[in-house]
């Protein structure tokens, strides 16, 4: 089929009926990572990619995944013993047939350091979704087991390991060693009331199948015409239960974008990646790909667009989806063009297959639609977690009820158009629509805000601030040059600007979003800010007056080292931007 120039995305060609057919087809299978049913879903998806004109590869690789089995919870008190329905979670510990029995302690929403009653050798009752950070903290405090109480009527499947991807030897000690179960709705209320009387004991019995399995990755490529770079458009294919929304709608969106982008003349390619191990391996598939395709991702990938759980009934556009300063503009442009108003964006966190931050690949989104906090389809657990700001992805998320009847075809079409517009912009624009001037301004603002507080503790931010200020000027000049380039511009000039933009990402993103750097993977716990500024933040927040404590001295050691890494990256980025602008002026 001949490819054509297309200045705007083919929005009118989005076919919700075709997408719903794919959703219903995928929902035939329970797609647990590494199972035969999941592999059948991958084979179906490969056939659909081939029909869309993609070159495909199906890769099987080793992954450390965890499939929850049977679980039971018994409440034992003076009135007798009562069994309560529950589920266990990926990477929780198995108990054996005898289970684990201990005194029940209601902790509610408390943290280990805020508990009046000791956690040691007790089973703790916690409110909300099973959280890997909570499991790690309570395990360290000596808890014998954990019971999470969900507010929604159906219990939510979760993964409770903080390890990102398959664990290397040094991470094995961080795997959960205690049983963890969750109870929902009325059953949760029964447990809550029983343990508040302070005379109850709990017995947890759980079986979890954790180990190495062969899991698939499916890649589909539409090549570009101008160079060999590509946009990575990715989402997981594994699921909890039937997973019609999570992640069947996202997979259908990817297939529809492939179909619609095939006849469009693309300056750069699009790689469609379908992962396993998202739900049961803590992103083991995308992590394996990042590790084993590191060189290719570093050299060729211009951006990572993540798609998850779109088209849920009643869902509204999520104006605070994941975005970086450099990628926020392209999302905002598309959302506004489709009548969705302003896109605010939120800092990219540690979830949703964000496995490429260390490499320095710009990232966009995880989900683009969610429930309002007051929606009848909102998740009570998400509403409680967010203070009512969002109702999450629906009460059916990660439950047996995630079925095709929870999907609104019109909203699926709306969400697909947003992703189509973003992919179209990234694949067809002569100059990559990445705004590193916005990134530089963010760095300068955050560093200036910390200068005075950290300075009181002997940590001088002035040299790092100076490099950030230089980067602001350098990226402003590079941005002006980039905006003058268009489709008719000299190919060499366009290619060199794009190479400079990619280089800026490789330098700045790792120090902005990771502590492990370019070749590691941070734990699956979202930090409160820039990981490499954590020590500086702590110093700046320390109260004034008094002598410097040993804790502050230790923090200062860490802060100086991390600031060296940041300052070096900012300086290299400024050098790269200045060189690109200087060479462009010299050719005039």
C-alpha cells in the first residue's frame, strides 16, 4: 500500500467496533504471565499486527514471576472461629498447610514508626490496597503477616514486591517473607469489627507459585522513511482474570493505531511492544527488554508512549497523567485539539512499565482516562488513597469483574484518538516535539528553592544552579533554531537537531528520575521528588538553629555526591545544546 503524507491524524477512521472485537477476543483468555492461555492471546495479537502490515517478532525469555494460589483467613476469638473469604498476592510468602497464626492488631492507615502497639510477631490489619511499600516496611518491623481491607465490593489483585523486574542476587533479600492477604467489602467490615475488640487471633493460609517461567514479548514494527529511529508504543498483554479493560482495551488501541498509521508517511518508525510480566513479575517483561535491547533503545528510541486501561465506562480524561516537562506539550496539543481542555500532567512515577528511564528515553502517559472521585463506578480504595481526587480505573479494576461490559465504545474511541494523535506527532514531525527548555527551567526552579536551606548545612548549590541557568539559555537557543526547521528544511539540519534532542534526554532523564543510573532499575516505590535530590531536600527541610547533628553530616555527604552527578549531567547537556546551536549558525 502506498504511503501518503498526512498533516493531521486520521481521527475519523478510528473504528470502535473493530476495537471492541479485539477486546472481546482477548477477554476469552485469563492471561496469567507464562501460561498457555496468555501465549494464545499473544499469537492472536501477532496475527492482528501482521494484518496491519507490521513486521513481527515473538520472543520467549526467562522471567521471575509469581502467581497467587488459594488462600484462607480465619478469625479466632472467644466466640469461636470464622472463615473469611480472601485472596493472596503475587510475591507474598506461602505458608504451608498449617498456615501462620498470631494475635491480630488493627493498624488502620498507620505506618510502622507510628504504631503504639508492637508489630513484632503479630498479624497487622491495614486499610486499603495491598501495597509493596507497606509490606516491605511492616515486614522489617517484625510483623508475622498482613491483612489488607479493601473498601470496594470485590477484592483487588495486587503485587507486593518492591523489586523492579526479575531480581538479581543482591535483591533477593527484599522479596516478601510474610503472608499477605486482602479482604473486600462486607467481609472486610467483619474482620475490622472482630479485631477491634483486641481479643482476636488470625490464621492465614496461603499458596503462591513464585519462580522462573518462560514469558513472551511481542514486537511489531512499522519502519520510518527518514531514519532508523522509532517511537516505542507499549502496553502489557498479561492480565488479572479476563482483563477486558486492563489491559485488553489498551491492546486494542495499539492494534488500531497500527492499522491507521500503516498508510501514513512516517519520518521515523513505530515499534509496538506487548509485554508479559507486568501484573505477575513487577514489569519483568519491559525490564528484560530494557536490559537486553539497551544499545538499540539508547541509539534509536525517541520516546516511550505507555498505554493502559482505556475506555472504561464513565471515565473522564485524566489531565494529570504521567508526563515529563519535555513531553507534556505534545500531549497537551493533542488533548486540546480533541476538545479535552488543558493537560496538566504529573511527574512520571515508579509504576506502569516505566523501565526505560535509566536509559534516558522520554516518557509519556500510563493511562489517559480515569473515574471521577464521585463517580458511581469509582473505586473506593482509590478515592480513599487520593483524598477523593480520583476514583481510579473503576471498582472492577484487578477483579473478576473486569469484563467487556465495563467498556464504553465511545470512550474507547475517544481515548484511542488521543494516543493516535500523540503517536502521529512523534512519528511524523520533522523535528521531535520535545521541549527541553521546559525541563531546564524545572531544574533551575527546584534547585533555587533548595539553595538557602541546604546552604545552612554547608552544602553549596551555587555551582549546580549556575549549570542549570546555562542549560536554560542553551535550550532556549536550541528551541528557537528547532522551531525554524520544517518539512522543507535541510535534512542534515533536521537530523542534527533531533540527535541533539535525543542526547539531552540521555543526559537529563537518568538524573531526574533514577537513583540507579543508566544501567540499573530503582525499586517500585515512587519517591516524593527527584531521587538524587532526596538528601538535599532533607537538609533543606531541617529546622534552623542548633549544632549540626551526625544525621545532618551523613546527609551532607550523600547530598554532595548526588549534586556532583546532577551538575555533571546539566553541564554536559548545556555543552551539547550549545554545540548544536553553534554548528547550526555556522552553516548559514
